[in-house]
């Protein structure tokens, strides 16, 4: 399998954004005639690595080698001249121009300074026949399916570069047949000796198509291995964390001390998300494990009314409540720290104080305004409790670090005295110190009797604070683990779908 | 949970800065700009600051600036809140025409004047509500949604007046446009009252904060449980209401409703006043009094050019020059420059 010299090699790549080390001495090598999959959860550093390999980013340390020669890529265009082409998930071609124009844009064969339409159409037809496409190349690109557009994009990238092809989530919007068609094209290119780097979060596709896999986690390379030596469980384990350091303390978390049911969801679901039942008790943390795209965030959005459920029922302390929008969820005592802090959480230009009191104010309504003294007192109390470091509470929250912004959102929800708190990736993208504090805060809130629902890609983190863990796969809750059954192996197997978790049947 | 980190922080929060000291009010670019424009006016026309008392009311160029600037100031009060939500209302000029036409037509057909006034205000509210529905329910971009009424509104006004300039001699309507209270012209009194009332309402209730939150980040507002839709409806309806008041004043002033020209292009002056007042078109932080100040800057320039004897065409050039200066003073770049000056830091 191993070829003596890789086509494209990265050695000890380091990339730092602000204080965040996105890539930490990562090695990567793609050989001629192989499909090399790159795997990792959100924030693992996949896209940063790809951007460095294609020239979109410059590394802060380490070397890139092409055929053994060191290269420095200024930008993706420069990368193309070295033979490195990229196809992104959303096809970035011109939908309102013809297929042939898209293929030859920027290098049209011309006659007397004019574009020679006949010749580019003929060349385009030739080219696409080699990819098994027999289509009218004069028609607008937008008239064809995403799969065809994807193949056109690949054809263009290969024509322009022809040594290394990077496919960034190419199958995300394709159906099964289209995926197969795309894979045939990729296999053809592989046989021609191209090095293909394949990024996806569909594990089955990795096993179907790729020869080797490199797994990243938290900016570090976990492993590069041939896939025929691995099974799904191994891969999931490597993606989610080494052999999970088990800090699960059964005394505090055993099912015996469970309080009354605070919140109960029955048959909540919508198109593309299988209905689920879930009850969360007083003083209980329900953790969610599952890969990216497994439906974790969708569950949280349904619970909070960001998306409306097609049916089912929600009960708070036994009383049925209607939750069709976030305002109703807040009225029912729910809080939600969304995954994307900047877009869905923070009011950047408003002050720290206003960011903390805003949900309570929204709950109180327009006419029961918190006066300045109330606001200062509330903000002071929760900033103290969560150790929010801000020079003063009148400064815009956008000036705070990511960890402190996250604590501000947490403070916002604590201020409404919630019954049920949903945290979606509460520790993503924040520094190690704040990370530990948020985990401690979750533990403390549980001890104080709150019901929590916490989503995290960090398996050891979920294990550390959860009384119960639900496992998601393919937009469905496939298993539920509690008490002694919370073992990393069991979770990993449930995520990978290689063994049924507990009661519910797992899909093969 | 006691942690040693607590010791690392100051034991007490630094004292919160209370309301801004008066001194910082006078160093705001808008205040400096207004002072500069007034000073230039005084140099051009030495009698500019002279105010006389005659027939139970004040007279003078300064009063004239306030009086002529009142309609735009009133529009700006409504516009400020719309712009704070990251929206814009292009229809206020047309709504002025509709409101004037409604009042004039009703009065001339024998309806009691107070009823006509309430009807005019009511049509303003309805127009604003219409805009609000387009923006919230149909989710049309504000600039397009209000463009509809900007164009159609003039037509509506003409339908109401049946194409004529409807003149009237009703004392109440004329009083709204030209009367006086405690020596001040009615438009000034109305604008000042509306400014105080609107400021009190948004700052004493939570409306102001919630409006700013929606303007800063609509998605986060939704996640925080705010009903952005209801807030937007209120804001656009209020802008329509303000436009109706302006429409009544303008109609009363000329003792007639001119569907073609009443409030023409005033939406642009109102937007300008808001921007000069420091409310960003990107939404968020807003100040109603500063927007009114912006309207006064615009009117002071208009008056200055008029009394100096320059041709009115000159007006537009001077206006744009002053606006550029104010916007440059407000830009982040100049803020950074000022900070570098010694002694200028907070």
C-alpha cells in the first residue's frame, strides 16, 4: 500500500488563530493512486488543514512538500498551478453559464481574440465523456442536478491541476445513486494515479471509498491508518477521544438519587428527524453523544421551539405546555445555549449587563422593565457566580473572549431561574481554563437541582457530567445508557452502530 | 464553590459610570456641528440669534429653524426606532400626504375637525401597520416593503383629494400648523412633546433595549425568547403615526393638502437626520434626541443658505459637504485617531 514518496506531504503543520491552536504539529501525506479520507469532528482542524494544503491559509509552522520538494502556496490559484485542485460541498461554479463555459472559464480557447464557442463545446463534450457524462454542454449548469454539477466541478479541478484532488464534503447533498456515480468517477481518477483527499462525515462512505484515513482531534493528528485494518468502532473511538479517561463518579450520578420528572418530551419530531421520547429529571444531566450530522442539534432546536415539532407533547412538571417558538420555551422556563455563539447567542454591540438580563427582560415583558439598579445587581451576581472576567459590565460583550461570552449566555439563562437548560456544545472553541469552569458549572447546576440536556462532541466530557447518555445516529435516538452501562466502549459501539445499546433497537 | 481565582479579581466592581457628564454632551460631533452651522449663520446674518416677542409669541431666525425643522424631526423620531431594528421606512413622506389629504378632505366635507384629526392619525397608524405586516409576516426586506407605500401612497392621497389641492379654513387644523403655545410655534411644541414622550416610553419600559437587541442580532433575539415580530409591528406603526402628525402640520401650515408635494423627499431628510444623530443603519444603539438634533442641523443649514441669499441649488452641495464631515467624525477611523491624541482617552 505504501508508496515510497507521497505526492503531497505536510510535515509538522502549526496554525494558530489568536490564542487558539487550530493545528498542532500535524503530519499528513497523500500518495498517488489512493483515496485518503480525512476525519474529525467540528473544530478538529479538518478544514484548516485543507485550507493550508490548497493554499487558502499559510501555516504558522511546518512544511508542505510536493513530490518531495518544499513549496509555498500563496493562494488557492497558486496551489492549482502546482496541481492541487479542490471541490467544495457547495459547488462554486457559475450556475447561469453553460457547462462548457464553466469548464473552460478563464482559459477559453480563442480565435482572433474571440471565444471559439464551437471548439470549447467540442472539448467540453470530450472531457465529460471521459467522466461518463453525456449531456448537452451548451445548457446552463443550473439545469443539471447537484451530482452532475459536482462532477463538472471535479472535471474542471482535475483539468486545471491534475495531481491532487481535494473533495470537501462532496456527498452531503447527494442521494444514494448520485453518490455511487460520484464514487465511480473518483475511482476512475484514482486508477489514473491522482492523489485524492476525501473529507466527509459519513463513515460508511469512508469505508466504501477510501484506502487510508487520517483522524484529527482538537487540532492534533490521532492516527493515519489503512482502512482495511480498522472497523467503524475503532474510527469512532479515535474521533471522539482516546480511551476515554473515565471520571464518572457513580455515587453522585447513580440513578438512585434521581428527582422527580421536570420535563417530558413525547413523540417530538419532524421531517428528517425521527420522533423521540425523553424525560429529564430534577438534578439530572442527560448527555447526548453522536457524530456530527446525527441529529444532535436538531433535537435541541425542536425542544426549544426553534423548529416546530410535527406533533407530540411536552410536559413541564406534569403540566402540558405548548412550545412552538423560543418565546414559549422561555416562558416555560427553558434556556438554550446555542452551538453558534456569535450568530445565535451574543448581542455583540450590547453591554455585558444587557446581554445577561435580556432573556429575563423578554420573559417579564415590555412594561415590567428592570431598572438600572436591578440590572447591575443581577449582572453582578451572575458574573460573580460564573466568574465572568470583564473590566466593567458596560463594555460591549463582543470584546470578551469566547469563554467569557459563553459564560455570559449561561448567566443569561440562569437569570431566568430555569427549570430546564439545553446546552449545545458549550465548550466548543473556548480556552482550556474556561472549558474546565463550564464543566464545573454544569456539575454545580445539577447538584442544585436543575434538569440539563447537554450536547458535546467530547466523549470524555459527556461521560464526566452525565447521569444518562442518549446516543444519536442518522437523526434518531438509537440508544440510551445510564448508571453502570455508561462505558466508553458501549457509547462508541452505539454511535458506530455495531451493537445495540440498550432498549431501543439499533439499525444495522 | 470557592476558587482561588476570586482573589485575582478586584473585590468590588469598578463603579458604573452614571449618566454622562454634561461636558461630554458638548463634545459630541453632532453638537459641535450644530454650533458650527449656527455660528456660520450668525456670521452671514448678524441678526440670526435675535429673538423678539410679538403678538404673544417668539419671533426670530432661531425659532424659524425650530419651526421649519419640526416636521422632519417628528419623522426622525419614528425613523430612529425603525432604523434601530436594522430597517428603514421610505414611505413616511407619502404617509404625510395621505394624512394631510384625509384631514383636509374630511374637514371640507363637513366632518368636525377633531374627528378629522383622529382619522388622519388613524390612517397613519394603518399605513405603518401595513408596512409592519409586509416586513414581519411576509418577511419582505424593509427597503422594498416600504417602497411599495412610498410609490402607492401618493396615488392613494390623490384618490382621497380626487386630484385637487384641497384647501380649508378650519381653525383647528390651521392652529396645528401655525398656532402657538406658551409663545412657541405649535409644530415645535408637538415635536418637543413627542420627543420627550417617545424617549420616556422607550427608556422607562424595556422597549428600547428589546428594539436594540433585535437590531443588533435578530437571530440571537429569537433564541433569547424575544418576540421580534411584535416589536417590528410596533416600530413601523409608530413611524406611520409620526408621519401622520407631520402631515397634519404641513397641511395646516399651507392651509391645504397637496397630494403631490406634501412631504416629498422628506423621508430622505429623516433618514439623514437619524444617521447624523449617530444611529447606525446596521441597527442597534439609538438615540431619539440626537436624531431630533440631526433634523435641526439639516434645517439650520437650509435656513442659513436661504437667509444668506445664495441660490437654493447651493443648498444641496453645502448639505452634502456638512454631512460628509459629520460622518467622517463618527467613523471608527477618526475615533481611533482621537484616542491616540494625548489627554483624549476616557
